[in-house]
C-alpha cells in the first residue's frame, strides 16, 4: 500500500496519507491492534476523501480485509 502511494504521489494529501500509513505500521501500532485499527481508519478515510488512485484504494481494501480477519481470529480464539 505504501509503495502504491509513493508511486502515485501527485494526488491531493498523498503526504498526509503516507504519514498515517507509516503510523499505522509503526511498531507501537502493530503491537496493539486496537491502535492500528484506529490509525488505519484515518488511512481509509483520507484515501476515500482525497479520491486516491484506484491502486491505492485496492490496497486499502486488502489491508482492511486482513485486519478484519485478524480481529475475527482473535474473537474466535484462533489467535492471540
């Protein structure tokens, strides 16, 4: 996702989006998925509101699906 933003950096607020992607993927966020989720919501909203290129939106959707699957696995006791 980060690479897609860098490759298409000319869209509005691409720098802001890149900052929040880095925050969502920071060690502090990855260690605490609730923090990662709240930061990723910002990423999702920025990508949608700025009308990011389709490639970026596809990556955002992929990450959202993975994050949802991780939370589902935790809820079902399949992951900690």
